[in-house]
C-alpha cells in the first residue's frame, strides 16, 4: 500500500508540475503582461489559471469518452 501511495503521489506531483510549466510557457508565448483583461491586445494576452484548468478537464473528458465505452 505504501508503494502504491508513493507512485500515486509522484505521478500526481509530476502532472501538476508539468501543467503549471505548460501554463507558464503558454502565457510567456502570449506575451502575458497583465491579468487585467481590458488591457489585453492582439499581441499581449493571457490564459488565466481557471481557463487553463477548464481546458485540461475538457480535454481529459473528451479523451475518456473516446477511450471508455
């Protein structure tokens, strides 16, 4: 049981780290300079954490629907 818990914790931690890294790289690529949406332009915008999490969940749901009957 201890080994299974360690594997689960390690996998979860790795996934969370990768998700945060991808989110940061996406915002860097979008030239994110402010969270104030009224100041965003075509060359400078952001993906808020809540939108990124929703995208991840929607993607996971879509994949699960295709894989699972």
